[in-house]
């Protein structure tokens, strides 16, 4: 299963709006006879790729899969039937498919006499984590939200005078561009547009936009985005979300925007601030993970990455799980998971 998770991870950035999935086929001696992963949305599923690699040696084999094999005909045929046709006799599954249309592979295989095993929570955890974007989005019916901040060691995103370029290192910023290239949506509040005038595009080291660009979304209750703002250039599509009662003092509802984005096929939002929007979304339980790129610099004054939230006392605080610690040049990246 550890290997299947490694294979699944290779699909990150090319499979949205589909899941990342990995599959390993083992013979009776536990030797690998085929491996596969889901490489791109609309392409063959992980199981089919592994079966192709194994050929005839799949007969009598065990399939280890990170996600329950599908039982529907979508853009490809059901993997449950493909596994049966190939003569696989045992299937080890980490996570059940939360999408009702495709689920049911486990029951179908069992009905045909295949021994289907669901792994223990300890083995399921990495399979859940690698596919967290799609799993959470599918379960909640809204895109998975990653909040990213480049901060000082004392958690600040700007100095007292507002200067912030650059707090983190070139290595951290390159990492963020890789992350941007893997999401399908970028989101900011209008305050960030007014303060930083960001492009919110995926760029190479020379600053040129590269590859397919994520949709840019600005939450802008009363329409303050300047017509000349960089987010409105033609390097990528942009959605400016305003309150329904435009100009009437109402605020745009982030949950409603997320639902609409899901309806439009979006599954992964990278929230890049600012602190006002991020704090509001955190308080409403709309942030699923937080990435802190922390630079070895201390301000002692200036804007905090999150501020003005509703937490009044320790027992109300949001507890996260630290899932990743990685060095980016002189900085450290910390990934905190809320679900
Ligand atoms: C994948 N890759 O390896 C597996 C999936 O749009 P389709 O027809 O490709 O079907 C996608 C659904 O199939 C997906 O949402 C999930 O429920 C199930 N399993 N999907 O894209 C895979 N095993
Ligand atoms: Zn499938």
C-alpha cells in the first residue's frame, strides 16, 4: 500500500477533477507483477494501467489499490469488471469511494467471489492524505481549500509599514509556483488585490506565465477591484465574486462561492490571503489545510497571517495535525491539516 500511495502521488496536478489513485499487482509470492496510477483526467484508471503492465500474470494476483475500484461506466469502463476479467482473486483497498455513482466496486467483487480486504486505519491514512483534495471535495460538495502564507518566524505577513516583498526565499516561492500549477483555482480577498496587485498566475523563473493557468477568484463584496488590476489581465480567467445586493452593504459569502466553484468543476482552491478573508474562512471551517512557509526573520510588528478571528479562549482553538515538514532553502514549510 505504501508503494501504491507513491504511485498515486505521481498524478498530482494532472488528474483534477478526478482522484489520484495507485495500484500494485502482486503474485502469490508477493512479487510485483504490475504497477499503475491514474495519470490524467479522462485517461485509464490506475487498475487498468496496472493490469496492462501485468498482462497474463494478473491471473490469480492480488490488487492493492488506494481507492475502492469503480463500478460504473464513466469515461472508462468499470474497474471491478476489469479486475474480474483479468482473474484477480484478492483486492486490498485503503479508502472507500465517496462518490455514489462510482462506488460499489467492493460489493461487486465480493459477489463474484473475490476476497476483498479493507486495510487498517494506519495504512489507510497515507492513502487518504495523498488523495485528500478529491476525497474532501467529493464528501463536502465544495473544493478543498489550501491556505498558504509566507510568514516571518513570528507569524507576520508584512512589516509595520506594509512592506512584504520578499519575506520568504526564492526556493519557497518556486515551491509555491509548483503548488499553483497543481491547483485549479486561486483565491484572494480584494484587500490583497488593492495592497499587492498580484498576478496569481503560474510563472517560470523569468516571470513568464507557463502552462494551463488556474482560475483566479477575487472575493470583492462591493466591487472595488480596479479595472487595471493585474488579476484582470488576459494571462488567465478571473471571476470577481460580489455580494448579491451589490453596493448594499452585504458581504459576499465564501461558502456560497465555494459551492458555485464546485458546480463549475473546481476541486482545489489555493487561498493566498489576505488575513481578513483567511480568518473568516477559518472561522467558518472552510480551510482544510494550512501551508506556512516560515522564513528565519523576525519583525516584532506588522500584520499577522491570521487576525481578528472568533477564538476567545484556548478550548475554542482549532487543533490541526502536522502532516509535513520540509526545508525550502533557508525556510521551512509546515503543512497543517484540519481534515
Ligand atoms: C479515476 N482514476 O484510477 C480511479 C477512479 O470520469 P471517470 O469515468 O474516469 O471516472 C472517475 C471516477 O472513477 C472517480 O470519480 C472515482 O469515483 C472512480 N475511480 N477514478 O479517475 C482511477 N480508480
Ligand atoms: Zn476505475
